[in-house]
């Protein structure tokens, strides 16, 4: 079946999905994006993703391209047209089309809005079953990581560095402490069972899955601390894991060649993944 893509008000076959060479997302990475998971044909945490989209756009002095209700309708229509039972919907908004200039175009310039789907397994994920191997690298991204922009070259390079070292992913380190993963938030479980993750600031993205998983942890009476931690602390931890929109909760079993805990996915990560999936199935729309 040919995939259907949404481009600026139209549902078109994938080969016909086109944008201008003068689109500022293409020329300047002047845009933001969101990824919303699909389970059982329904959207997970849609309201949270829509709220973060609105904030990211506002930080870049851009308007929402349409109402939240219209965005929800587009997401649902793509799921139906592409027969997605499990996977994701990708959304991207750019500042639109204008001749190349570092200065923003007129505020009246129409934004570019595109969405597409990907069908993939997100619940039964082999990586979550075996656990991820992580390497650490320097975090040299720009200072506004709280804005979910499409400028993702360095995270892509970091993932490739990890692959070249035989690992699955990388954690980024700045001023001696972990910020986040290349496309996920990072966590450790200390020897006394406390879940530790970086506190929110412009240094990291406020993960929608992060918020949901921390709520699950607190509902399960798990202790949570939001603070920086070092790679050495992570290597000495009982467990480690990541969270992301399509990865949910993924155990980390090795960091820079050192086994975390017993080198196997730990019970806290497994319990949180189970709880998150159960809650997502109940609350998906």
C-alpha cells in the first residue's frame, strides 16, 4: 500500500509529497517537530505533544499552523488512511517559504506543515528486552535544547559514533554531567533504589514520555530525584534506562564498556515500562 502524507492541507501519495527548495526548514533548519506514538491505532500522550509543539513554536516566534483539534483530526486521518496499528506519527512545522535570508520573513508568511506515519513495533521492542549499550560523548549542541527543533545533525552524528564503537546509542556529557541521550532522556537507579534524572532546564528537552514515566514512578511509590549525575555515578548505579516517545522505557545495561548492575535489564526499568504501556493503552485517544 502506498503511504499517504499530509502536506499543507492535502493528503497525497508519498511520491507526490513535496516542499519548496526555499522552505526555511530545508535551508536553515528553521522549524520544530513532534513524534507521537500509536498503539492499537490510537495516539499516546497527544495533548502533551501538542502543548510542547505550541511552546516550541512560541519560543521561535512562530504561530500554531492550525488548532489542536485540527491537528488531532489530521493525525487520526493519517492513521486510518495508512492502516497504522502500531508505530508513530511525525509532525513538522517550519517558518515557510521565502527567498534565502538570515532575517525572518514576514510574520504573514504561511508556515509549512507536514505529517507522515511509520508503522513499526513499539510495544514489543527487542532492544528493550536485551537492554542498550551506551557510550558517552561531549555535548556540543546549541544552548536551547528545550526547543524541539529539526536541527538534529549532531544527535545523528552521536548515534553514528555509538554504532562505530559497537554500542546502541550515546549519552551526551557537558561540564562533567550527563544532559540526555541523543533522542531520549537519561536515568539511573542508585544503590538505594532512587530514580535520578536531569532536572528540566534549557539543557535538555522536556520529554513527554519523561513526564508520564515519572508520574508512573511516583504512583508506584518509587523515590525520584531530578538532578544532574555523572557517567561514573551511572556506571556504579544499580540500573539505568532511557525514555522516549517511541522507545517508551528502555533499559541500559552498559556504559562506556562497564556493565550497569548485573549487566541485564533491571526490575525498576521493566516495571516502569510495563506500567507506562498499560497506562498508555488506557489513555490513548
